[in-house]
């Protein structure tokens, strides 16, 4: 039934009931109208309006649910669908809306995959250039400074040694940035080694106490899944260090019968009512690429907790 006929039918029921009451009720209308007759007519009108409003509320309830879902739907949280019962115009509208969400989520996942793939390729290129070009140039400068310091008179040797230390620290920083852009250890030694190096690096450079725990005999994962786990852990550590005023971070990687679960918790101030920024939305986009579930909320003892649940391939589950 179309929306027009649904509304027409509801009104027809109300008006028909009111007409039947007027036909068979023992009520007459005098001229001029008597007070008791006016009270009865006004009361009947009120009852008719209330009945009409109640029936319209019931009949148009699916549209209210549709309006609410349209204002709150988020493509980064897939699966938000409306229940569809029956047939007719309203049911067809709800089915069309659900199909539209299916298409939008599929297109969003495809475009996000392309964008993140391009981003990772650019990260890899920049990291390679930092390592090969900038790193080697600074290494050459460091060697020249050392030779100059060895031949320089005593008055200049201290200054050259100070410049040498500054160059060495800058070289270490360039290498650290290159590792964050594209962790070569992830490709060479695997996820556990990459997360170990990541947590050690954050603990050294931020002063945070970072504790890690990995289950033994973790099942093998696809390279894309390992990269998503690494990036989510990296973003979680960055958020805790920059925004949460945390002092301690716990990172665990465990597995169940059907999934690998990454947990990153901190003892900071938590998110509160702050809206999700680009970093968290980026984590959600990455999770969608591998059909993983990302949950961000308060930690068990305060602070924030990021949990990424990556389903195992069927042959590994």
C-alpha cells in the first residue's frame, strides 16, 4: 500500500467511525445549539482527533525510524539497517534505503582501500628517500665532521664535536621518522617484532611506561591485516601520548578461536565528550578494509581503551 492510500485509509476509518456515531447515536442538534449538545459534539471532535493522531502515529512510525536513522547513520560503522516488515510503499522505501546503505558502504570501502593503498605507497617512498638520500647525506656529513675534529686545533675541536653530536641526533631522528612511516621490521620480522620495536620507541621518546604482552603461537595473518594492526596500535599510542596525559599504556595482542584481538589501554583522561578526530576515523577506515571490529571506549580502570578484533581466515580459525 502506498503512503497516500495508507494515510487516506487511516483518516477514512476515523471519519467513518464518527459518521456512524452521528447516525446511530440518540443525539439531535437544536437551533440554536444547546450547551449539552455542544459539549457532546466538541467531545466527539476531540475523540476523533485523538484517534486520528494515534492511528497516524502508528502508521507513520516506520518513517520516523527512517528519519532518525538518516540523521545518525555513519558509514564507518557498517550494518546499521532498518527492519522491513510487510509490503507496500513504506516497506519498499525502507528496503530501498537499506540497499542504498549497502551500495554506499561498498563504495566507501573501495575508495578507502584505494586511498589507504596510495597513502602506504607514499609513506614507503618517503621513508625510502629519507633512509637512502637524507640518511646517507647526514652520515657523510657526520664522517666529515669527525675527520675535521680529529685534525682541528684544540680550540675548535669542542665546537666540532658538539656539531657532530647534533648531527648524530638528527640522523637518529630521521631514521626514527622513516621507521614510523614504513616499518621495515614489519615486512622482515613480522608483527610481534614490529610492535615490540614500536612500543620501545614510544617509551624511549615520550617517557611513558609502555607494557606489552603477546600471546605465544599467534596464528598467521595476511600482510594487510598485520599492517592494520600495526597502524591502529601506532595511532593509539600517539593519541595516548599527545592528548590523554597518560603515564602508562598497556598493549596486548591475543588470539581466540576465531580472531586476533589487539587491546591498547591507558590511564589518561579518556575521550570524554570530544568528537572523533581524523586519527580515529582513519583507524575505523582501516578496520573496514579487513572486516575487523574496532571498539573505542573507556578503559577498565579509567582512561581509554582501543580494541581491534581481526577475524581469522577460515582455514586458520
